[in-house]
């Protein structure tokens, strides 16, 4: 559950702003429209989160695999975005000071 919430914080910092009136499922569907992942969608992971958080659900091996696949596909995206920010900081923002 903690990993799921960390994921949403990361997405928020990446510019995918969460609106207070949105449910997590609405938010994840909005992100699914912008970011596509081959083997798993963020809304699928949100449904898993709901089952765990509200239904005392134990993760199945298939659900664990979905998380692993998502992390594997999401990690390069984070590295690319963070790399771009580092370039922007080093080449554009910091030289002005």
C-alpha cells in the first residue's frame, strides 16, 4: 500500500496533478490516457489497491507480477524525466546565479 501512495506522489511531482475531488480510480484513468504501459494499467493497480485497503485482500502472485511489470516499465520514465530536470537545472537555471 505504501508503494502505491509513493507512486501517486511521484506522479504528482512529475506534473500529473491530483485534484481533490477526484477519486484515485478517476485519477489513475486520467493518467492511463496519457501514459501507456504495455502490460498493465494504473487503473488495474488502483483496483488492486482498493481491494487490499478496503477489503482485507491478500495479493495474489498475478497481482504481484503486475506490480513488478509496472515498476519495470515506469522506472525508465522516471529516470528520463529526472534526467531532463537535471539538465534544465545545470544548463539553464543554475548558470543564472
